[in-house]
């Protein structure tokens, strides 16, 4: 019978890595934490906003995309035509569709 690694006969010692050196020693260097007010991008400047108006059909399309994604059903590429057709319907119908989606979640 051959000996396995656990049956080698040599005593194994337990080493606690946290008992060796106190925090702040050479091996314990946590990554520096960014300051709370450190941003990857600067905050937007409201005076530099573009003056673009989104049409009502595009607004309904974006709202429908957002409602479906929030409900856990992100639209796929083949759903584009259906969403475009639904966006062409009046605001009252789109509001009802979005209300139905919200009630399903």
C-alpha cells in the first residue's frame, strides 16, 4: 500500500497568515481607496447641454424600451419593427401598454 499526501508521516503545522505581521507591514498593502468626491468623469455642465427636441414618436419608443427593460424583458433586434409600430400609436394607447407592463412586474 502506498502512502498518500495525507499519510506521509511528517507532521503538518498550521500557519495563520494574520498572526505573522500586523496590518501596515510590507506584505499587507491594500489597494488605495479613491476619495468619495473622486469622479471618473466631471459632472455635467447644464449650460453645455445640446438643444435637441425629441419627437413624440421617438419619446414613446424610448419609453417602451425602458418599460420592457425594467420589466426584465429587454427588446431584441428582431423586436424593433414591433416597437416602431407601437410607437406610432397615440399617447393614450402607449400609456396603457406601459401601464400593463408595469403591472406585470
